C-alpha cells in the first residue's frame, strides 16, 4: 500500500490524501456561516471526508454506485463527492434549481442509489418524485432546518453520518478497509458524471475518468501557474463543468483553497471579503457588474462622476497596453498610476477583484467594450473555449495574447480539426469516456478517428492561430436569397447593449431577419426612473413606446455594424418586438446555463413570429408560465412590432 | 410545507393554556371595538384571528400585548391574570409582535434592527456599554450570535448590512419578524404578516411562520386576510365580526360554519 502511495496520484481521493500530507495545515475550504468565515485545513478535510465515506459505506454505497449531489456550493456537498470517490462510487452533481421533472429524469437515468442534498427544499423535491426513482435508497442532507419531524427511515443529516463514521473509524479493520478502498481506485475509473444542461433535448451524462480529469487540471494549473496560495470563490452550479474543473479538480491538484459563499444572494459581498486570485464568471456576470457600477456612478456627486469618467477614459487609452506590456508614454503611465490610486483600485476593491491574478470568461461571446473595460482596469481577464465533453479547456488565451473576438489558441495537449462543414472537432487530455447509458449518442458525437464533435462552427484565424467561434453549427442558416444567417452572431451584437438582456433572431430560409428582445430590467428600469417613465411591471415597461424608441435605436446601430461586414450584411434586422415576459429556464426557454433554446421559443411564440413576417403592427400572445413551486399560470399580452432602418451595404461603405 | 409535519408537532406541543382572554370588552368613547370576547391560545399552536375589516382583530392584539386596556374582562398569560399591563411588561414577559404597517428603524441596518430586539435581554450596565468592553462586549458577542442565527433562519444574510429603508416591502416584513424573534418570545403576535406581498413572498413567509412554530416551539397568534394561508397554517381559528366572536375552532370547522360564511367568507369557491 505504501508503494501505491508513492505512485503519482491518479484519483482525487489520493490527491486529497497527498494534500493532507504535504500541506495539511493550509486552508482547503472555507464557508461563511452565521456571518463568520469558517476554515478547514486539508488535514481536517481529509479526516472529515474519511469519516463521511465510512458513513456512506454504512448506508450501502459501494464501488460503482452513483450518488446524486444536489444543492449550492457547500462544504459538505463537496465532501460528499470526495467521500463517494474514496469508496469508488461516482458522484453525479445535479442542478439544484432543476424542477422536479428534470431532476427525476437525471436521477433515474443516472441510477442514483443515494442523494446528498442541501436542505428541506431539495428533500421535498426528491420525496415528491420518489415513486419514479427506482434505485434511490437514502437521502442525506446538509441543512437540518425544518426536517426534524420528517420520517427518518430513509433520511439522515450529513453531520450524523460524519459522527457515525468517526466512531466506526476507531475500529482499525474499518480504517484499513477504507485505506484499501482508496488505494484500489485507479485513474481509469469513472470519477464523476456531469449532466449537460441540455441545449438540445434531454441532458446527457458525461462520464469523466479520474486520470483524464487530473491530467487536464494539471495542464491548466501549470499554464496559469496556480499554486496552494491561490484562492477561489466557489459560486457556480456544482453540476456545471466549470465548477467541477476550476474549484474541485484544480483545487485538489494545486492545493488551493475554495471558499463557499454564505448564500446565493451574498456572492457579491463574499467575493469582496475573500478577494479571489483566480476567478471565473460567464460574460453575463461581468455585464451585470458593469451595469451596476455605471448606474451607481450616475448617482454619485458631480465631482466623483467627472473623476470616474476622466480616469476610465485614461484607462481605455493606456490600460490594456500597460497590461500587455507594450510601451506607453511616461505621461500616460503617470496618469494611469494616479487613476489607479483614485479610481481603479477602489473600484476593484468594491468588486472583489483586488487580488485577482487570472480571470476567465467563457460560455458566450463577450462584448469587446465590456472585455476591454475590465482589462483596462488592470485585470488579467482572458477567454477560453471548452466543453463538458473535453473536461473544459479546448482553447485558451495565454497572457499577452488576449483578444475579445477570439477564444484563443489551443490549450496544452489539445488537438483540433475543422471539419469540411466548418465544425470544430477536438481531442483533449480530459476528454470524456462517453455518455452514461447512451452509446448511441456517444457514437454520434465521436468521429471515426476519435475526435469529439463540438457542434460549433468556427475557424482558425490564419495570422494568429486563434480559434473564432461563429455559432452552433446547426444554427448557422441561409436566408432565402442565399445570404449567411448566423443567429447568435446577430444576437450577441444586440446583447452587447446593456439595455438588451436577451435576443432571439430568426431568419433561416426567410426573406429577412427579425428578432425577439428582452429588456434588462435593471438598466431599463433605471433609465425609466431618470426619464420619468412610470411602470408597474416588467410587461408594462417592455411595452412602453419610449422604451421601444430607445431599443429601436440600438437595433439600428447593430444594423450599421452588420452592414460594415460584407459576410454579415444580409443579416440586418428588419423588424423586431420586445417580449412581454423574460425568457426563463423554468419555462424551458433557456437552458439551465441561460442559453436560449431557439427552436422551442419559435414554437411557443409562433403567433409572434407570424406577426413579424406578415407585416402586422401588433399581435396577441398568451403563454403558460411555471412558477417556482411548479404551479402553472398564463400571461397574455398584446405585443407591438417595430420596423427598423436597414443600411444599404454600398451606401455605408461609401460613407465609411 | 407539508401539512402533516406541522400537525404532528402541534399535537405534541399541545398542552396548557398559554393565554386566556375572558369576556373582554373594549370601547373608544361610544365605539365598541370588542364586545365580550373570550378565547384561549394553547402553548405551541398557531392561532389565527380572522374577520372582516373593522372586526376588532388588531384591537384584540393590542389588548393582548397591553397597548390597549380593556374596560371589562380579564387576560391570563402564563397563569397570571391582569387587567392592565404596559407593553413593556408584556414584552419582558415574552410577548413579541409585528405590525400591520412595518414599524422598523428605517435608517438602521437589518442587523441593528434585529439587535434592537435583544435590548430587553441586555444586562450589562451603561458604564460598560458606553465603553463596549468587558461584560458588555461578552454580552454583545452572545447576542450577536443569536441575531446571526435568526438572520440565517430567515435567509436574509445578503441584507445584513443594508439600511432597512432601502429594502423592498416583503423583506422589511421579514426583518420585522426577525426583530420579534430576537426577543425569543413565548407568544408571537403577527398582524397581517402577508399583507401586500406577492405569491412568492407569501409562500416564503408562510414557511418561516411554520418553521418558527416547529423549530422554536413558539406559540403564534396571527391576523391574516388571505384565507388560504390561514386555513393552511393555523391549528385553530377565531372569527370576529363587529367586535364579537362568531366562531372558534379548527379551520375545517370554521370554514363550514354558516355564520362565518355569511359574515366573511361568502360563497365557497
């Protein structure tokens, strides 16, 4: 057994044991509880996870079994993953906000025997679908509130499991059986099954092996020079590959500390208190932050406002150059230094970015202005492109090669091909073993020579070797006259305006392009306040004529931008409407990772699409909505349609 | 919240009479707000007081916590009978309440507002409190722990340091509940805890009320107009009309009482 230990750690439990040995006293995980950050060292975590593993073992969890992990980022749920892996069982993290039906599908498909859940809400949800879960034997829960009087024949607090495990571990036979179980784990074992969010149909269980996960994480830890003095805030959904990668896998490989927020609503404050050195957020988060900063600056005193805008101008001029190590005139350097003292550093402090060394964004295109705003403040924000099937990284931007419009060159040890149809294909160190219990779709996803099809259309930029992603391959369409129609490309241009939260473009096989828009209630609400626009609800604000005017000016601006690109000029938006409700994952309109499900939306709002194309100026729509508790209701509205100005390509080019 | 759960605990905790109202009458000049009303509240139950507008519900709560003094009748709390009592005394005996219109310190943070609910429990003298040292510090740490548990319980961590005046109404109501809980009351009086809330806020509040009842064993008397909520939450219901009691019993009993239907509920739907 000592010999096994001496070998390279090829499973996460072995890495945990190594961390406990090598850096036992260093912090491994923090959680803010009752307003105070509680910290556990690697040695403490190792001891606790061992106890928990024995506790789960006593409940009947064995090698090869699956255990669902449902809830927010809380230490005991992460420990449940580690404990399961110690036993050779496979954790299956599930999106905590999934409605009962979605959860029933995943839990049953994954054949979970146990479920480790956060609180009463999740227990209730699982109990409500228990008759559909044929494999589920037992539920362990973290937060005990409200559960005291439940029938506890199939229910137990995780705390009790840990306490029982500690008791059992006093028996040397049990302790050594656990050691053997840890040692028996090999790199080829399935380490975790991550269910994809299901942009297309039912979600698929991506099986990842321990060794490949660790290889991939080792590469990226080296790439960004992460070490055990780094800190991250774990606030992304457990079921999402990004959390499992950045916090769990990289954390165990590099030995850094992950902090769990007090609650989902306190993330912003917790971020500020922890000041992570490594940070990941989807573009949406950066966008919301910027919107909030700008709104608050509008409320600041005239002097502060002037100072802010002046130095943000300076940052725009010199900030990115300084970050990229290019030469900047002395005056510029001095002004930037002063700006840092007066504006950038305090701003970064408020946002919780003071200590950020490496920041990533991915998942959606990020607006160039947004991206360079953060970079000009001196934040090393970069982009990556990845997939659950790759165990994240496919391409990544190294320091010094940062661009807003590409996703960077290949990540270490990754191979990429572009198929004849323009689809991006890859092989990566972390690539998946297949979809759990779904050979058919595994075969569909793999090419005969072992590459994974991403489903994204993209190309390499010849000069730089950076990959550019245009859209989902199957979404790129052709208009009736043969012009290219890349919906996401158009939608992203629209979404770069802070007032537009979501856009859904239509145009495939049609004569012209149209779109649905969602306004951003924070930004537009603030604008309304300033312009004396009175409204009582989202629906009312969205239908307001002045809001329509403002949004129409944004759409015209997008048309001008599109007209400037010969390939995209045909995709200008001729007509648009603002939807009466926000697109919502609970209604199936967005995926759990907030991507629009275009086909579903087109079906659901068919009368509105007809109105966009038949020339009418308004249309009635009534849609079913699902409330958080699963009840259903209907929203009816009359939605107005607006025409936009198309920019003739030739005229624009002349003007330019 | 699972109805069976809460029924089970209430039978467990059902026991002695915590508060008895005997033949209470209250008048403001010629206006009779309450006429000869009697009912009791048993320890551990959720007791609802319902009735049309102006039926005397809030007056009843005000009588219970000593804000109004009834002209006739007696109130027995924890075996002690009284006719007149000051709100301060009621509070120190373990009666806490929230108000129909939120009555918080708008300029103070959530944390400070809830901390204010602890003031009756602070023992150290002014000298130490001024210096915030020695016993005062130790005491404050202990109170802060209790307050943090309440903040955790009500899931208001994100607004811990936000001035309550800036908060939306639903959250202010929650903070007010928090301040009442900080007194660790034996009897909690809630005056329309869900007035002006949307469906989601109502559900949250209902859950908190049931949780307070099961977890802390707090006896609750509540006034509420949302009949669905009342019937789901409460163990027993008193119905008032024009200051008189017209019915008293379990939700099912009250719901089917013809007088109540005529006076308040209207045609069942």
